[in-house]
C-alpha cells in the first residue's frame, strides 16, 4: 500500500456538516476499503457530492489512501473521451499529455491504491451524449483496475453494472432540522419550520437554500412561513443566485431529456400536479397521444427526475412544486388526463353489475382525484362536469373507501341556488353515514330535503326522505324515521319506481325491527321481496341480500336462531362471488352475535368475527370499530374485564378518529360497565351481566333513555 504524497490535485475540503448520513457514509467507507467501485445516484440536490467529500476526508479513508484521493468534476469539461483522459491524467498526477486511451495511464494508476471520485458524472454518462458509448466503456474499464477504487456521483442511473449502486435518500426530520438550524440563526426551533421542511420532502438542497434565504433576510419563523405560502419553491433562491430552479433546469437540459421530445416537460408537469404521481398501470389510457409513454417514464426515472413508489411514478415535493403547471388549464395533457379521470368516475356504481369491482380503483388514487377536484372546483367553479365528477368521487368513496373529503367546505359553501348544491349535499351525506356521524348526516339531509322541495323535484324528495329515515333509525328516532320511510314509499309508488319502493320497504322493515314491531317488520320485508321479484335478476341480487339480512335480524330478535342463520347463509352465498363487503360484513357480524347468544359456539363466533373484520378492513373503519366493540362486550360478558377494556379502548379510538359521536359514546358506556366489573369484589354470575344480542340496545338505553319506549323487562335485559 502506498500512502505517501503524490503529485496531482487534492480534493476540495470536506463539508462542515453532513447531518443524518453517518450510517450511509460508514457503509460507503467500507466499500472503499475493499476497493469496491460504487455509484451514488439520486436527484439533483440530494447530497451526493457532500457524501462523496465526507467519504474522501473520512479518517479511515485517509489512512488507507493517504493523499491518493482524487476528485474530478465531470461537468467542468466537454463530454469526450479525450477530455476525460486528460483530466484524469492531470488530477491523479500521472503527467501524461493527451493519453490515447487508458493504457498509457495504467502503469501509474496500478502502482498505488487510489480513490477517485467522478462527481456529476451524468454530464459524461448521458446515453444521448455525443461520445456516450466510449466514455461508458472507459468508466467501466476504470472500475476494473485492481488498485483503483472508483466512486461515481450521478443523477443518471445508467452506470456500468459492475459498479455497486447506492440510491441516496432524503433526510430524516431530525437531520433536516439540524441542517436548517446550522445555517439559520434568527430563531428557535419551531413547528412552523418543521412543517415547511416536511413539505420539502426533507430535500437537502432545498433545506439549505431555505435556511440561507431566511438567514440572509433575518426572517423569523412567522415571516418565513408567510413567504413560503406566498412564493413556495420560488423562495429558494439566494442573493448569490443559487437556486433550486437552476438545479432542476440543469437536469432538464440533459441530452436524454431533450431526446424525449417537446411534450416531455408538460408530461413532467402532469406527474408533478398529482400528489401521488401517476399510476404506471394507467399510462396508456391517461396519455394515449404519447406513443412511447412507457419509455419516456422509464427515462424520467433514469434521470432521477422521478422515482417509483407503490406502483406510482412520482417525484420529490420541491421538484413537484416547481414543475407543476401554474395554471392547470393551460396544460393540454393535464386537461386530457382530467377528462379521462372524469369519464372513469362516471361509471355506474351498481353492486349488481359484474364490473362493480373495477370501480375499486379509487382506493389507490383517491388522493390524486381529490386534489384534481379541489383545484378545478376553485378555478372552474361554473363547470357542470367538475361538480358531476365531485359527486361521483364521493359516491366512489362511499362504496370503496369510507372517509371525509377536503371538498366538504366547498360543497357546504355553495349558494343554495347553485345547480350542483343538492346532489353534492346528498353525496356528502353518504360519507358522513360511512364514518358513522349520523348527527351531521341528518343536518345535511335536512338541508337537501329543503332544497328538493323548493325545486319541486319529487324524485329527489323521495330519495332524501328514504335516506333520512335510515339516519333517524340509527339515531333511535324511530317514529320520525318510520313516517319518513312511509312518505318516501308513497312518492315512489306515485312515480311507479319499483326499485325505490323496495328499498323504502327494506328501510321501513329495519325501522320497525328496531322499534320492536317485529310482525310489522316481517310484513314490510315480505312486501319488499315481492317487489324485488319484479326487478330483472341481474339488478336485484344486492337487494335480495339486504332482504335476507333483514329477515335474519327479525328472526334473530324473535329467538328463531336457526331460521335467522338460514337467511344469513343465503345472503352470504349470493354476495360471496361479488365480494360485497357491506353484505358479507353484516352476515358474519350478525351471525357471530347469534351464536354468542346461544352459547357453546364461542370458537365459531370468534372465527366469524374475524371474517367480519376482513370485510371491514380497507372498506370501513366504522364497521371495524363495531367488530372490536362486539369482541369487547363478549369479553366483558365472560368477566375478562382487562382484555375487554383494552378492546373497548381500541374501538373508542376508531370511532373518535372518525368523529362517530354516538358510537364512541357506546364505548364510553361499556367502559363504565367494565370499570364497575373491575371494581366489584366478587362477580360470579355471568347471566347477571347482559345477553349479548341486546347489548347494543342496552347501551343505547343508557345514552338515549328518553328516545326509547321499551322498558328493560320488555326487551329481556337483565342487569344486576
């Protein structure tokens, strides 16, 4: 090993600090000690050069290579083999003028162990460069020299395969903060700053520029936040003209990027516009005019302008903010993509249709669509197409991904005279139903009912009344709900709407069941079935399942457990091929309760509860909360109070996160019962707790005693 001083150029000094990179640097140092060629690859400003310099000045690297540590900036000479060889000869001190190939340099390079960094190597390794192939071969040949350790930093991933490639990640929150406050001296650590750093994806260059600008202007955290909100990434320009824009434009100036053609930058703008990026599976139908779209997107990844994440092609937040079109309407490609998404959203959401499952695509792209609608409902607020897409988006969420949406405030803020207000309110009410916030849903539906009556649209009046009746059932307002269901039924009869009549009768049957009018409930369910039989088979299967579930509830309440399970089994057989989560959840959930009530079937009930969970997870957190609550109550009934409390708290957290007020009140009441059990010195009589089929009604009585007519005796509750 030769570690003595050698002629040539010494590398630049080490960075003053390289926060959050210790483990990465240690790994790279380990490669150099084994003379393993390495490439540090990543987007511009990710910190590749700083890491390479930190490695060059690492104590173990100094000990191993002495002053035979060389650094070549590849963007400072023309991208030709001759210029690279001349620079290599000069920097290493080989002293050979205009070497023709690597052979004349080999004796010198092989006489000592030497570490060479080729920094910004994308400028010479670009596949579309004039001398690309010979330069690639030369770099590959360098990596094979037995005494030379080659380290390449590059935005381009087209590195010879023998070179170990390391993708450089962004910083952690702690490292990002350390980087920022090393430069910025005019304020304490602040959550306002943390928020901006997070929105910069912890991108090192962006953080350094932000800190420099804030320091030079002596901004406090509040002023910096205001400037960021007003100017976004355009604020990342120092007084000495260092900027994020210059770094990004350098990548866009590469020969490979230019080779992609005139649409390439606009295509990047579309990726930048969507928070999740673009789903690789959608490239052909989103961009039908881009004939070589897959190759172009691969090229973007090769240039480190984008990266793949969970099947999406996306980019770092600072790049996204810089490249996203300032006026989305000006981008023809983005407007075309918007049209394709709107068309896809318009698909009919009918669980009886065989293509219903295909509409679950929304579960992976909901954030993108929400952002698209959030922007276009602002800049194109008079467009019927935009509001129709908004309605369809909420219907997709209701069926496939129950959650609220940021569009809520815009919808509620629409003037009552707006043509889209009624249908948007109705769809928004479905989302509140999905998460179990019946109080807010009732408020929205009351508003929608007022609008529908003002517009004298009987179809809308009946639809809203039907949904209001279901909301009132869940709020234990049976009398009001029954009246509304009957009003809706009468209107649907006038309109000769068989489907609407059947749905109203099923809701009326559920209301009568909840009100303990079991014979009347059975009659309503039977009337519904007679109407369902009039509907063509391909359109009535989901309604048949709902009617069977209603019969299951009615017979379960009558104590006819076998008959109840029979109806649930029929619903399960019909729903299984379609994987209807709502039906399958109810079947397994209700059957589990019936078996727990009978006793002796706890293992089967537990299995069914787990199956119910599988149809709640990814479909409805609200449903999942009720499975957990059911399991908590079963544990309470078995006197296993500690585990019961744990499950009840878990259910409480789910419902509280959803804002399902009535539901987490149920959890609170159950927790009180559990605490009473824990505090009781002796609890030996399990029957003194509560029969599980009545647990829900029992807790409801505790919360809404004035809303229930029945006494404990009439519904068979026994509480000690």
